[in-house]
C-alpha cells in the first residue's frame, strides 16, 4: 500500500506557521553521494524524473566537484542533460569557478556553494580555512550573479550546531559566516545540522540571532539530519520562526562523506506527513513519493529508513 489511509493524518493547523513550505529535495545529490556503490546514471536520471512526478518543485540534481572527492557524482556531465528538460528547478553544487563553468555550460540555472561554520570541517571538506573558503566562493557567486536573475545562488553552511572535532558551535560564529555569504550575493542560505546534534531551543536561538543580524527569514532554509531523532522537532521550531524552505531527502537517503558521524537526512516522506497534519501545503503527492523511495530502495538493495515509507509500504527492517 502506497497511499495514506483516507483522511489521515487529520489536518489540525497550528497558529504562527507558514501556509506553504517549499521542499528542497536533496536525495539525488546529498543522498546518493554517500552511497558506497556508484548508482548508474540511468537510475539516477529515472529517480529524478520520478521525484519530479511527485510534485516536488526543487530537486538538487548533482554536484560538479572533482570526481576524486565524490566519485559517486562523477557523471554530472552525463546526468544533467538527461533531466534538464524537466519543468522543475534542478540546482547543482559547485565548489569553485571550474565547477561553475561546467554547470553553466550545461544550462544550470541554480548553483550552490558549500561553506563551513567551523575550521575543522572547512579543512576536512575543502582543505581551507573558513575565510579562505569564503574568498574562493566570492568570484563563483559574483560570476553566477552576473548571469542575471536567471541563475540563483544558494549558500550551504555546514556544522551550524555542532562539529565532530570541535564540539558545540557558538551562535555568533554561524551568524558571521551567514552574513558573509549573504553579503557576497547568495540568494538563499541553508543552515546545516551536519551531524544531527541540534535541538529545538538551539534552532530557535540561531534563527533569532540571524534575524537580529539583519538576515531575512525569507532567505533561510534548514537542513536537518536525524542522527538523534530530532530532525522533525527541529523543523517545527524553524517553521515557528517563519522558515518556509526545508531540505529533505526522499527515503531518508544520505549523510556526509566528510563527517562519519553524519547519518540520516530528514526523510521527505516524514516531513510531508508532518506538514500534512499541520495543514501546510507542499504540493507533494505522498503516495507517489513513497512509491519512488521504495523503487530506489530496491535499486540500493536495502529498505528505506523513513518511518513513513515503511508504514505506508509495509517494508520490513
């Protein structure tokens, strides 16, 4: 069974929440980049096409990083043209100007850079300090914005709540890097709980500090991992502060190849179930989304970790 029981969950709206949430689907990129085995290009393309068929409007397609660092996404040049006809946004990650050149050459209209709030992760992920990474991104963002309104730039910020090497991350450190990314021209920021250690109070404190620093909530998205089972609680805290863009991964795929304690992106199905119960519109067909994740799980040879996928498809653990 891939369709929720009639009328379930019962929509019970809560005050102070957005009427609609845009889901930034990351399963095809952030999800598959963490797989031990490389997924065939044709399977990736079909995955993206099926995701587009669920009503998702933003699907992160791939990453134009050097294949040495993320070999699972080495087929970006082959994959992107295979899905570029879809009537959805297909943003891609670009680490530097070379990556930007590759993305723009294929017609990409949404790119993302990926910074860190901590020195340890900046070193592990980019082999640079935080400020050196920001300096590397400046010409990338400037050139992307020079393309006009057609190209939107997202800034990912990792380790916003905790770092596996440094421990807790002070809120002002995160605010400083967010402010720098906005000032260089990023249209949107995604606040990453890369190792899943955030709790709702911490989320509220960071969003309050960002607002006080002049960062508009309309420019913010959140990216929670469910390592400690806190992703949905943290998402609700963000919604209560006015955030209306939430990153999620179909079937709960993914983690982070550079932080081994980073497991379990927030499953898109679990997010949609909660939002449906809150009366918040997403435009997503949950039955189709579950079927898509079941299909992908079969290709990966294991059941989906998403509780909603398991409940609606009767997958066994």
